C-alpha cells in the first residue's frame, strides 16, 4: 500500500484554539503524525511517498476561489509563528468588500477553533496534496492507499475553515475519483463532517455517510442529525448516524454495518474513508469508548465493501495511541500476498490473523507492485 505524507506539516503547530469563550491548547499537534509514522515505519507492504506538488486549480474543484485567496493572503501576511483569529464573527457579505484580508477572514471562519498562521497555508496545501495523491493511486489501480493528512479536512466547507480544518481533503479526493464513477465518503471520525456534508448536499454522485457523536453533546453542535438527508437530487444521498457519548464497539458496530449497507446499495466505484481515531476511549476530546483492537474489526467490515478505498486521516488526539490505532486498522485489512507467491495461495489473508473479515475473492487486492505511480518515494 502506498502511504502519502508530507512532513511540511511538522512546521505547523498552533498553540491555541478559541473554544467556549477561552483559549485552550490546540489538539492537532505535529506529534500526531510522528506517532503514526513511527508505527508504520518498517511495516511490511508499505511504500512511503511525498505527494507531488498540488496543482492549485484543483482546490477550486471544491472550494470557493475567494476563500482560497483569503487563506493565501492572510497566511502570507503573518510572521512565522504568529496566530491570527478572526475578529468578525458573522458571515456578512459586506466583509467581502474590505481590502483587508483579515476582515474578509471573518466571513469565512465557521468557528474560532482554528487560528490561521503563516504555516497554515503550506500545511493545508500539502495535506490536500496527500489526499489527491492517494486518490491518484486508486485511479492507477491500487486497491488501497493511505493519506496521512494533517491538518484534517472534514469540517472545512466550500468557503469556510473550522475544527482544525482548512481544505476538505475528503471532498477533494472524492471529486478527483469521480471520473471512474460514483464515490462514497464514509466518515468514522468522532465528529460530524459538516464540511463534507455541505459540499455534497445537493449531489447524487457522492454519497456521504457519517457515524459521530450526536450534535446535542459534541462539536460541531449544529449538524449531524439523522434528519439531514440531502436536498434536490442529493436527497437520500446523505446518511447521518448520530450516537451518544459512551458508545463502545458493541453499539458502534451495528451502526457501521447500517452505514455500509447503505453504501453498498449506492454501489460506488470508490470509497473515501474519513478515518479519525478520536473515537478511541482515551481520546482527550472524544467521549466514545472504542479500543485499539476495534479498529481491526472496523477495517474488516470496510474491506467487505470490496471497493478501491482511500484511507484518509482526519482527527484523533491521543498522541501516544495513534500509532497503535493505525497499525490495528491496517492489520484488519486483507493482507497482500507476498510477491511471487500469488499462485501458490488461495484468497486467505497471510500473517496476523487479526482480520476476521472473511472477505475472500477480494480480486482487487494485489501483490506489491513496482513503483510507477506519481509521487516521490521517500524510503
Ligand atoms: C478534525 C477534528 O477532529 N476536529 C475536531 C474539532 C473539535 N473542536 C472542539 C473541541 C472541543 C474540545 N472540548 C474539550 C473537552 C474536553 N473533555
Ligand atoms: Zn474529529
């Protein structure tokens, strides 16, 4: 499996988030990706790539040009390390007439949780580049790819930043995958992906399904109700499964199966999995009760869809455990056959026996192949 990651984001470390009237420490820290990388390094079957530079016009496949321009301008105006919060907090069209990018910033801020920094823009761009490179890997025939994206993306709307997210990586990847056919976004982050929902609200070519903590008790508080089903031709192509705090795997699993049944019925050509590990019991922000080994079972269920799937990193803030979470997830996928031994084996998974998904005949799963795709190998 190809893993896409750009270490530019290591330079991006906001100190504070404005939440409920006070500044709190910013949970999306560079250590998150270090934890994941150190668990992945040396794992068999993974090939690490730095994503190729993103073609900026691709951002506008999902985002408003004025929004992208504001981000570039505000970030470019800041000193290294400086944090900038919006001072306007209503999306008044009047704000867009201002020559000052920091005034226009207020129009695009969905909440105060995410300061902009000089380093935000390049980090956001390289995160989106990883997502798009992962989508390209699927277009080239890979059954799986993992985009280790930071900052995350699913709270970012067409014209709005929020919840540590600047560009909607899942939406960009889904859009890039459309030439091959319909796409389903399956969002298992603890939080509702308000941005992804909004972007595809009136669309019937991208299905959005999300399991998350219910809006009555969790960010973003205003979206994620089961009644939100999409509009126009998109009606019925949005599925929210809000769950109460304390949800453990026994309660989560049947809901995930429900989401995956709906995805199966939609019959997408590809899947984008918005993969957040803030559902882990020890997550400092989330209130669910999943355990590390549950991510193996989760991966097994997702593999049963038997569609090319982009694993796209969203949230997850228990830095110490993130590496274990992704390792458990990958262990739950059907294991590729060792090169040269394909004919000798049936369809059984080799190795760890952690999968338990029984997905035989997964013809899309291939032996490791020679490089040849986009992206610069880094190890
Ligand atoms: C991508 C992603 O996971 N974004 C999450 C944004 C959540 N922002 C609100 C955080 C609320 C923190 N509340 C602290 C509760 C401590 N128990
Ligand atoms: Zn989250």
